[in-house]
C-alpha cells in the first residue's frame, strides 16, 4: 500500500505574517538608506569642491597668473566661479551661467540645484589663488547644509590644503569644525620651560664638541710647521723662526718680510715660532680673543717644544698676559683630534 502525502502551499496567515515582517524591515531601513544617500551627496559635493580648488591652484601656478573664486546662492541653488583678473568682478548663478566684467575672464563655473537637498549656508567672501606661490588669500570655508539640519564645512587653508569637518551633527570618522583651537598660555609656558631645560642640557655639550673640532685648526698648522722645519733643517745649520717666504723663512705664509706669527686658516688661533736653534724650536698656537676658542680652557694655548729630535706637547689656559704656565697634565686631551 502506497501512502500519499498531501502537498500544500503557504496559508493566507503565513503570507500576511511575511508581508508584515517585510514592511517593518523596509520601514526601519528606509530612514537609514535616505541618510546614507544624503551623506553620499555631501561627500561627493565636498570632494568635488576640494578637487576644483586643487585644479584651480595647479592652473594658477602653471599660468603664473592669479585666479580668484566667487560664490553665489539663490532660491534655486548654489554656485561658484573661478576666474582670472580683478577679484570680485565675476559672479555666477545657480543655472550654471556666469558674468564677468571686461577686466576678468571665466575659468570654471560649478553649480548645483537646491533640489539636490544641499545648499550654501552662507556665501564665503571672494578669495584669490596666487599664481606665483599657489597660496590662497584669504582662506575659504565653504559651509554646506541640507534639509535635515546636517552641516559640513570644506575648509581651504591659505596654504592651499583642504579638509572637511562636520558641524551641528556628528559624523563618524570626521573631525568637528569648531574644535580647532590654538595653544593656551599654560601650554605655551610648559613648552618653553621644557625647551629651556633641554637647551641647558644640550648646549654645553654642543659647544664642547665644536671647540674640540676647532682645535684641529691649530693642530694641523703645528704639524705643517713641524714638517717645514725638518725640510729647512736638512739644508741649514739650525731651525728657523721665520715663517715668511724670505731666504731664511719656512715659506708658511706668502709674506716676504720678517714674519714670526700668523693666523690659522680658520682664524681661531695665532700661530707663532720662537726659540729656534740648531737643536730645536717652539711652536705655539694661542686662541684669538675674538674666537669662541678663547673659552676653551684649559686648551686655549697649545705648544710643541722640539728639542734633539724629541717633541713635547703641552697646553695652558690664557691669563691677562697671554698664555699661562704650560703643563702636560691636559696635553693628551687637548691635542687629541
């Protein structure tokens, strides 16, 4: 015996329940869909305004000629026009038309009808884009608003950079327009104190490094004189105290007269030679008073005493009469390159 199962469709009650559920879901999602569409319109218009300003800025720089922008709004819609010539001498209408005086030429006109649900909250003042610098003067804030009371600003800074922010109602992922603020007096004072502390710590170290680097200005000259003395002594009976280009000079400087001292190439030291004899000589590098090396104690004076093929390196601080007593205690640190 074969049992047959009766095939049946959806009952009227089930169909009504499904329709009711669909109606509830449609009602719940309709508001969100309308809001999504309005946000997309906002985003599209804000992006269009930003791109138009960027395009006008590029064109102004390319032409090396200023471009100005003027906004307009009426009961039918809103608009803006970019043009060259005198600022304020072009105007636009919501139907996409523009009119300019004889000393101005239209570059681009953009308009949108009020039926799109978005319009200018207030008309910004005309502004000019510099063809030489690409800057905007003054900065422009384009306030957009819709019938739902949502507001969005396109802020174009004087540097030409544009950003979008919300007003009235929060928008996820976007900054509020009126929360842009500067520094308070307390914040500035704290920043200055921190900067002063860091400078007090870092400045002495920096100055010490600079002074150490400038010592090479003297050390290199002392080495050059030492080499010249050995070359001179190879054909003479004694070393020389003359640094010029005379017959008995070391030819360190181009001067032909009697020269026993000269300034180092960097101008930080006065180099002199003394006590020249058949067995030795003395080379002294003294920091010039006008140089910052005059504060490089105890390395303000550097001396090489050469005697019987042996060199003695020493250093000294400066006093009122010049270099003080030379010693070897600080010589190693002062002569290190």
